C-alpha cells in the first residue's frame, strides 16, 4: 500500500512539474511574440521618421482570366503560352478548362 501511495505521489509531482514547464514555455513564447511586435512597430516608426517608406513606383499590371473573367495581377496568374499569345488564369482549374475547351484537337 505504501508503494502505491509513493507511486501516486510521484505521478502528482511529475504532473505538476510538467505543467509548470509548459506554463514557462508559454510565457516565454508570448514574450518573444511581444518583443517581435514591438521591434516591428519601432522599425516602422523609424522608417516613417527618416522618410524611407518604401513605395513601389512600378505599376501592377492586371490581366483578365479568359475563362471566368476575373482580373488578377499578371505576376500571380497561371500562365499558358500558345505561339505568340500568352494567357493568364486565376487558378489551375481555369487553365485546364481553357485547354480542354479551346486548345484540344477534335478526335
């Protein structure tokens, strides 16, 4: 009976110790996230104060998906070239649908 009691006490002590370690890791993680956020805010304030805000002078080119008509940024679209023509699609599914409907040879 005494052995069982000692064993149960060891389990309770182990459980409490593991919970304390988990809490310590959680607090450390939260502190790191807070420091990262503060550093980012400080960095943004420094950039604004020094007038070094980065603004892109390059315009974003928008293209229309020929299948669904959705406008997308050219550099984000799925691309398909046929001869000298280049088509841009919002998704791989639209690209495949275009191939099946427009580019497949009839059998």
